């Protein structure tokens, strides 16, 4: 008799079933497919495709995949979403370091998405699809993006939601909310996509019909329309001047071999030639900008190159901001911008503060050298600088960032809050060949022009280069793999946007909202029931 009772008990199991609204879990297979589709849509939202409207759909697909019975399925779904998004989005890494490091980078970054998916599932299972859940998940998405861009080793900010909005009206929220705030807006739109989809498929509530999809879809549309009429924060103009004339020189070089870290000597000669052509055509400026690495290794110790720069600065009647690298001892190096006039180095310079891990330095070199021989490609680790780059040029405070630093909100905020009235970004995209890296970086420059309320002069060795106003308007530019110059009267501004002045407060509010919803999901009585079902 006891055996029969034991057999009956073993034939049943207890499972959590969403009860309070009759919502249904996403089946495992559907969740995995939804995650992959969502990841691909996420990739297409960024340049060069620029289909920013796909980003909320992508996040809605991720949330749909996360709302599943088992946390393991949610974890795998997040991992699939991340890899299907980041493998194509980080394709430049394969050219730079090879397929193995490229895939490792994509999978590592996808782990952040997998962790988010598990937490989002917890909120949805405990609280259901409701307004508080939507806000909590949206803020959680923004904080996971912030974490991904911060840790480890300074993080990787490529693929932040905000960078998909270079051509979107949602960018108007940028000066008010910053990159993390735009991530929260993206997350909220994704939550409304989830609510709409569940209502249309009758998965959201007992007795629901297609009309229940009207309100979340309407709110999402209203949010986008509201962005169209959102005013920009007041941004004062320096009383002494309204603009400074800046020229950018793009010398171009022959295409390096894939995986090569070698920059040919023609880099310097090409930039000299393009500047001479610029001056010969009657070009003039108050500041001339050459890109990162444009003068080669340790230019201050090469008299012939320094003499050429002094001569060009004298002829231009303006200082030249050049990019060079120089040794720090025998095993390390600095990446530095140096301001040169007709007398030589002016003493004003900036050393890159945020080197890229595994690209410009190898963390834990001894450990990783046992895993891959790619470590040897970076033979000298780049040492970070310790000072914000703000230079005094023709009475204007010019902030300097080098290459990937334009993708980091804190680097931009530090520079603006230190008094920069416009931003210069020097970059060398040559080693990424024909990948989408350069055009994606240019989108980041435009996004931060609007968020920071500062003009951004982005100058690359091989392109893409452009100058953006604080409103995001493109004044001039140069395409990829072309040589030439660009010049414009660049607006200078002194006002601080809320995103720059109160960025940490904004992040704190978003983190607090995410934490409150997570805590409420933990301590509140479960809004699900345990249902006993027979084992099939």
C-alpha cells in the first residue's frame, strides 16, 4: 500500500504557474529562437544599417525569451541573444586579433546579457507583466549595460543601446539622461513591445483580446513622438568667441595586412602632403588636428619630423595637434597627443587614460600567454595617463580624447566637466580595414556631441572623419580610405547638460529603481501558484 502511495507521489510534480493574470510561460524552443532573432535585430539597429527602430523589438524578443519556466532556459536564451548580436557587431575584432579572440570577446560580453535574462525572468515570474515590472526590467537593462561598459579592466562600451540612436529622435533625450538613461528608455520600449506581443497572442491575461495591446503600443509611440519635441538644455556660448576654426587632416595609408600591427612610415609623409595641399589651396585654421599615430613612434625624439611639423605650424599660423606614441621604460608605452607650434612642442599634451584591454595592453599577461600566442602581438603594454586632456588653444578650452575613449561616458564627462568647450577625437582605424568599426565609432562621436553639448571633431588616419555640432549636425567629413582635409568654424559651448553635470545621480536613480523592483520581487508574496501535475 505504501509503495502505491509512493508511486502516486512520484508521478506528480510541483511547478510554478503564473496565476494572478493567467500569463503563460514561453516554451523553451520558442524562447531560444526568439533570443537568436532578437540578437540579430539588435545588431541591425547599429551602423552601418542604422535601423534604430529594431532595437526595442530586439529587447522585446529578449524579454519574451526570458519569461520561461526554468532559469537555465533564460540563461541560455540571454547567451544566445548576446552571441548572435555581438559576433557580427564585433566583427572588427576578428580582423584585429583573429577569430578566436573575436569569439571569446563576444561570448564574454554575452554573459552579461545572460545574467540580465535570469534576473528579468525572476521579476516577470514573481510580478508578471505590469508597469512596475517594465520599469524594473528597463532600469536593470540600463545597469547591465553600464556594468558591461565598466568591468572588468574598464569594460567594453561597444554596442551600448544609446549608440544605435545617432539618427533617431530618441537622441533628444540624451542631454537630459545620458547613455545609461537612453539605455533605460530602450529597455522600457522593449517592455512595451513584450506587453503588446503577449496581448496580441492572448498570452498576457485571461479573457484578453487584441484591444489589450493598444495601450502599451500607444505609450511606446507617444514616447517616441515626445522625443521629437523634447527641447535641448540651455547651452551658453563663451562671451569671448562663438566658434574656433578647426581643420582635420586625413592622410590615409595603403591597407595593412589583416592581423598586422605595423603602421608604415608613409603615415607621416601622407599627412605632411595633405597638410601642404590644404595650405596651398588657401586653407587656414586656428587649430589643425592630425589623427592618432599620425607622426609615428616617439616623434619628439625625431628631429627631422619635428622640424617638418614646426615648419608646417609656422606656415599655417596655427598649432598642430598630432598623435604619437613613446616609450615608458623598456616594456611599456604611452599614447599621447602633442600640441606643436612653430617653436616645437608647446608643453601641452594629453596621454590616453583608457587603453583598450587585449588591444593596447594585456592584463595578467603571464596567465593569458599560456592560453593564446596572440598575446605576443602586443609587445609593449600601453600605460594609462592620469590627467584629463584640456588644452588652451586660441582662447578656447579644447578637450582631447583618443580613439575608443569617445565610447566611454565617464571619459567624456570628465573632460567636459574639466572645462572643455569642444572635443577633439584622434583615432587610427587603419588596422580594422573594411570592417564597420570606423563608421560605428563615428556614430558614437555624434551621439556624444549631443549628450555632452559639445562640438566633436573626429579625425581618423584613414576615415571615417567628421565634425559635429552640439546639436548633432554634421558640418563636414571625409569617407573611409580617402586622403584629404576638412575645415569648419566649430561652435564652442560652456553650458553643462544634465547628463554631464549629474550623470552619477542619473545612474544612481536608475540603479535604485532596478534594485527596488528586484527587492520587491524577493520579499513580496509570490504572485504565482504551485500546481501539481502528473508526470507524462
